[in-house]
C-alpha cells in the first residue's frame, strides 16, 4: 500500500473555470480518507486527478515515492470503483473480475487464485458463474469491488460507489467497505456527497466547497469543532441551526437577532471580541433542549415523530429552528414551547461571507 500526497494541486478548465484549487492533502499509508461536499465542490475532480483521469494544471501528486502527474492511469497501481458498475454484460462474474489481470497477462493459476480469494472476502463465491443481469444492485457492486480487489493495487479509489443503491443496501455496503478496509489495511480514498457515509466510514474527512479544502479532520472533530460556518452546516443531520444577530449583555447575555431575542445560558462565556458585534450563533438540533422553565419561547410549526426521536420545527423571526428530542414530546403545531440551550455546545461564527469560527 502507499501514502498519497497532493501539494498545491489545481485543476483549471478552459475559460478559467476552477475545478479544484490549491488542494493539499497527506493521506497516510493504509488510511481511509473520505472527500465530501456538495455537487460541484471539486471532490470528484480531485479523485480523478489522483487516478490520472484528469490532468493537473498546477501542483504535484505523489503515490508512494513517485510523482505521478505524467504517469498514465494504468501505470499508477491504483484501482477505481465508480458509481456505475461498468460490468461487461456478456461475461460471467468470474470473467469480469479476472479481466484486468488477463490484460496484464498474469498466469492463469494466479488469476484463478486471486478471483477466488476476492470472492471469498466479499461473499460472492456462489455468484461467480452468473452474468450481471442475474445479479441485484448490491451484488453487482460487490463484483465491481472484487474486480478492484483482485488487482491488489497500492491505492483504492471510490467515486460515489453506493449512489445507485437503495437506503438499506447503502447501509449494508458501507459496512462491507469499512470491513474490507479493516481486513486489507489498504489506502482508500472515497468520494461521496452524503455526510452520513463520510462520518461513518472515514478515519479522516476532507470537507470541500468551491473547489477548495475547508477542513481536514476526524469525524468527531468536524462535528464538535468546525472551522467555519460551511463545515458546521454541512456536517450533521439535521443541519446546525444558525441565528444572525448582535451579541449583547442585557439582563445576561442575549443575541439580538432579526425578529428574535435569544437568551443565552449563564454558563456560557463567549470571546470578549464578539461582544457588541454582529455574529452568527450556531447550535445543533440536539443541543436545543425542551425545558419547562426554559427562558426561550418559540412557536411550533411542524412536529415529526420518528419513534426513537421527534423533530420539532420552530420559528424564530425569519429563521427556522430545528430541535431534536428523544422519544416523544408534548408539542403540537401552533402552540408555544419553552427551550434552553446547552452552554457547552454553542458555536460562534463571523457574520461575513467566510464565516470563520470565533475562538
């Protein structure tokens, strides 16, 4: 397996369109790293530059000790699994998995051994003689994984491989891929737009927006210590609540927001530089607590009971506030509810476009 390093990697398309800008990443040997972000953020472009499917405008990509900017994809010792399974319909599962090794003129005995080993790891040994049309979506994705696995590459690259599966199969397959990483100890780079996939699979996550890396960190650090408003809002479901206003001391700390006056908990100490300034207060739905004596009153718009939890959608001036409560809660639309905020779970961000976290 191999370390993958990107140094100031930029992809510029004709007309000055930037696909990725100054991407710096150091992916350790054997690490599982997930690139996540909304459509058009540059995550797939970055992965395709590592694979050699996109040229690098500026910067350097290293796989192991070798600079691969000008190395053909077939010579980079990587294997890529795409969103589309790209299986040959006229070939059996065994033939699909073996095809890449046949092109490299590996001995028949070695090919058979690698295919059987990969099939055993993925639990598809009983499917080897079937054609792709006789497989379910999850089985086809396993075959695509097996085709990559038999290559025994230095780096595995995944470009939204689970997007075509239903919700239940996505959960199952992401567990399979995580288990595969644990078994192989392989270097894996995985692209997804789904932050739940990113949080549950990645040892580290690269959050991208506008072609730029916003933050690289562990899942829990991204959740607890986002460096800016974009990361805070993208990571977590339901998304973090944001209220823009002026932080003042009037009968305690308060956020004077448009159409809303938010009393802040006494145990919370904001940075002194934020007082009497326009800021953005961020709080996750599970950190807004329903309390009989809570100082903040808001009208309920929608109640969503989900069994293990209930989501409340409230109105604070022009902003919607989402509250996640365990189990059921006595609330109904068009009634008022009292709330308190957890003092150890509040975030402050600059009110400008960059929205940097305030220390």
